[in-house]
C-alpha cells in the first residue's frame, strides 16, 4: 500500500493551488520576520533608501530604477512597504517561472520547479534586502517568459512586452548586458531563435532599446564599472592563477546557494535507500523542441558570463547580483529529470521543504537574541535606528531651530539616521563626495549638518579623518543608545557633532537643550 502525502496529491490534482500556497507562505514569512525582529534595515537597504530619497538620474550608483521604487514604497508605507515590494518581486519571479514551466513541462512539473526554488538561498533569506538584484530577478524572469511566448509560441505581441521588460532591466541592473548576451547566445544557438530574425517585430524592439543601451552604458561608467583596466592587467605575470582562483570561489559560492535544492533532489532521488516504494511517477508530456537547450543555456550561461566579468572587474560579488542568475535553476532540474519523476521519501521530503522555509526564519530571531550573549557580536539589524534618527533630528532642531537636512560621517550610521529622522535628511558621503552630488559644500554651509562616528569612550574629539573633512564641526559628548539585546556588548556610543547653518539662531543654554543620556528604540 502506497502512502501518498497530501502535497503530492495536490501537485497532481491542483498544481496552481500548491504554487500559490507555497509562494504566498514564503512571502508572508519574509515580510513578517524583518518587520517584527529587525530594529534596522538589513544589508544594503539603508544605502538604497539614502540614494533613492534623492530621486536623481545621475547614475552614480548605477541604474536607478530600484532606488526610485524603494523610495516610493518607503514614502507610502515605511519599511513595511519596502519589504512588501521585495516579496512582490519574489512572487512575480515565481509566477513567471511557473508560467514558463507550465508551457514547457506542464503545470505539475512547473509547480515542482517553483517548490525547488525555496531551496536556493538567494530567493529566501536575503530577499528583505531590496535592491537592484531583487528587482532584476523579477524583470529577467519576465523577459524569459515573454521571449518564449514571442519566439517559441509565435505570439508576436509579446515582442513588445519583451522590449518593455528589457528596457526596465537596463534601468535596474549593472548586469543587464550580461543577461542580454546570454539571451542573444540562445537565440543564435536554437533553430527557432534564428528563425525570429526574419520577423520585423524583434528589429523594431531592438531599435527601440538603443537609447536605453546608451544610457545604461553611461550609468555603468558613472558608477565606475569598466573592464578596460582589468583587460590591461591580464598581460601581467601570475594573473591567470589569481583570476582562476577568484572565478572558482564565485562558482563555489553560487553552487553553495543551491544547498537546499540539492537536499530536496537527493531525498527525492531515493538516497538513502529504504525498502519503501516511491509513489507512482509524476508523468508529463514531451517538452517542445529546443526547450531543453533554452532552459539549460539560460540556467548556466548567465552565471558563467557574470562570474567571468566579475573577476575581470575585480569585484567580490557577481556583477548585478546572484539572484537573476539563478531563476531557472529549479526548472532546469525538473527538465533534466525527464518525463517520469519518481519521488522517494515523500513524507520526509515534505518536512524538508517546510524546514527550508521556516528554519532560516526561526534562526534569525534566535541569533539576534543569543549572539550578543555568546560572542558579543553586534548585528546590523539590531542597531536602534529609530532611536538614533529621533535623537539626532531633535538635537539638531533644538540647537539650530531648523530641521536636520544633511547627515554625514560614518556612512552606515549616517544612512540609518537619514532613514529614521523625521525630516529625512540627505546623506553626504564625505569619503567620496562624487557619490553624493545632491549635497554640496554650500548646502552644508547653508543648511548645517550632523556628523556621526562610532565612539569608544566619552571623549568628544572626532577621528582625524572626520576632523580634517569638517573643520567647522562642533563636537558634542558621545551619546549612549540602548540596544534591543545588549548581552556582552559594550554600550553603543555614537560620537557626533553639529555644523551650524549660516544665520542659525543662537543655541539655548546646554541645560535647556541637553537630551537624556540614553535613548531607546
């Protein structure tokens, strides 16, 4: 007698329902976890919001679309809006993969491909850290779906949808040209792809994208992404070994991101062996011609090209982020598994999937609570951003009679304060002023600024580099902030000082303006 779990029956009978249950469950988990447990935004999100707050087109940080959308979401609903935006990108990615998979391998196998994506780290744990890679992931998956509709299914109206997705991708990701190159390679390799060159629509779309290409290259130059110095260094002795080592590290990192997927595949394939028989195989119809080539190439070639370009550019992480490179990994596994898929260890397989979804989410609050007591490590997401923003915004207003407009010094602290202060000040990147063209020396002189740094005692003297950059700075006594979980960590002391705006009113007496010694979230 076979034991068939409910999820497997659902895959056979209602694959669309299983898809939505799994996708919405993941989106709910990774919206609530950061909203409930993070005292400060994760990863590069403070920088994304600091840049997006300016709504500029200069491209100093690369293509700006993700920065703009993050700022719009933050103005609409705060950090909750940004976390929801990020999960909407994940949902859009999964939907495009499911729809593409349904056209290639059928609805049941397409749902299996999406379930496997929960085992790929970049689609779960880092997703609250919204930025260009998260948005590019959704746009690239949409572009793949539209290309299939247009080129393989010969639905010509989708060429224009493809053009729109590619234009938005050029406005989003540093790695857009890498993804373009991978798609062009597939077009050249497949018979159906070469045949589309005889239709007018692809050429119309390509002509419309020329302007976006030019602007994209301009943004890349402004953000400092260029391969020319790297190509010159290739002639140096010993570069081959270093480049190969760096490339292998990137490849291993991308493979390790598939660890959860590998666990699911190993369990489903029947290892370790047991006497229990697998459920009847999940059978599908034959895939369309060129489907295996399309999925296989676009699952492997973008990662290969991105890692090579990353090494040549001297970067540490894949250009454009890892998420867009892995959107077809689950579907590629399902296509490679063949028409008849036997699932072993069905009950354990279901528990493993739930574990991959919930264990990282449960691990995060555990780490936030335990790590400060065990190692004394400060976590970025546990910094009291709200308390810092309120304190420095109120202190500047009391001393000058004006709202805080500029904050600088330690970049990460400045970004948190800019995010949480009531007046939403601009961040001035003092170490590289060209990265913040929205603030000039005259702005600081006219509007004033708060300068912050990490202090290690009560001495108000700023670090030498800050003192040299801001000679008019009036330092204040470092302020102590309460941590959500202090543990064995020392008190969180933030050194700070004020640059008074021109013609600011005279400050009141210190007794009248000095805030309490500590602040809480």
